[in-house]
């Protein structure tokens, strides 16, 4: 088994150290959150430590962690804490990951059962070092949760499986209830914001999921505040609808450190309402667009909304 590489916080992103600092802009009042103090937050944190599980809530410095963990809603991040990509917006560590842990799927399932989750979101780092990008590991986690917590619905948020033929099929055939893959930003900004990704690979992935199993809900998310225009966002929405994506989330980008991409603009709550109206007009079954929206924020309630919207759509057909 490969030896885990410990990364000191000061060199969490070694590939970014040569970049000039981008001053971190003061956050407007509508996206400031309080520090977590609820006792259930600490219980959730203790369980993650006990099960030796990583969460995107911590690794990506999510502003909603206090609220979500106080309700026992933790988003599991599988396949380690070190990513093989170096996106300029992301706070997850970059480097050479350790070997996949075959016992992780069962630990995730046990944590889901202990938390009593009716809906769980499971994401991962990018694992370009693994032949299938971690697809079989995703499938194993889904199977373990189905076995241990059969009443829990499962939402996955996957990498793009770039140059990993057959991987999308493996994960889709494990039958998650929701298959999420985030576009993150508009195609013009991919070279600087997501240099290791390819926009059309993401479109193809979500389209493939629907081709294999039309009953699976598909979902994707965008960040705003990186310099994109409203017309560019509209085009991404159109591309998602062409791929028959059911659910779009849109939230404000928040700069993790001075070495990350700068915030070009803080979109106002009113502008988010305009984006939500635009998305609904394009035919998405579900839309979540607020400054603090993240892929897994209120995911349990949103899943119920998705099911209700589809049922209404089918009844009207």
C-alpha cells in the first residue's frame, strides 16, 4: 500500500505557491455565517473522526458546515483527502493520493446509518491516478449504503472521469438516486479555473447517465463571481437542458486563500433570484440559486422536491 503523503497547511496547494497573492475581498452581509456552536455539530464531527472519514464540508471550507452538521447532514468525501487536480477555486489538497481503502465503503455506510440520514450525498476527490478514476469504488460505496441503510436515498457527486472509458457506466449501473457532476463555471473560464477538466466531457458524462438510465435524476452546479456573464450562464443552462439535466444549483464563489482565484463580483440575492427564474423558464425540474447554495446544501429537501416535480410532470403528460 502506498504511503500517505502528509501535507502541511502552509503548502496545502504547492502548485499555487508561485502565484501572486489575490487579496481576499470582504464578504457582504448576505453571505456571512456564524461559527458553529450547536452540540450536534460536535457529535457529527466526532463520528467522522471515529469512522476515519473525510468530508467535503471540511476539506472545501463550506460556509454551511455549522448549519448542516447541526442537523447531522455531512457530505462524505471518499477516496482520500488529496486530489490529483489543481483547480484554482478549490481548497482540497493537491498531490499524490494514497491507495484506495477497501474498507471505506463499509465505514461510510455505517456512518450514514448512525447519522440516521434519509438522504446522503457522497462525493470524492479526482483520482486520475486510478485506472477507472474510482468508478468501482463509488459503486462499492453505493452498494454498502444500500445494504446497511436501505431506506436512505443516495446522491453522488462525481469527478468527470476524463479519459476513463467505461467508468460512467459502472457508476450509473450501481443506481444512485441522483447523479451529480458540477460544471463549476462557464467554458471560457475553464483554462484558468478548471485547467485539468474539459467542458464537453462534463456534458457528455451527464448525457451518458440519462442514456443508460433515464430514471436517475441528474444534477449539476455552477459558481458565480469568477468573471462570468449572465449570457454565458444562460448558455450553460441550455447545454445542461440539452443533456436532460433535471436540477441546477448556483452559488457564490468564495475565495479560500490569497493563492486562489479572486472573487470578481459578489452577486446580490436579487441577481440570484433572476438566475433562478431563468433556470426555471428553461425547464429544470428543480432549481437552487442563492449566495450560499452549494451542491449538497438542503439536498434532502431538494430530493423530495425533485420527486414531486417529476410526478407532477408525468401526471400532466
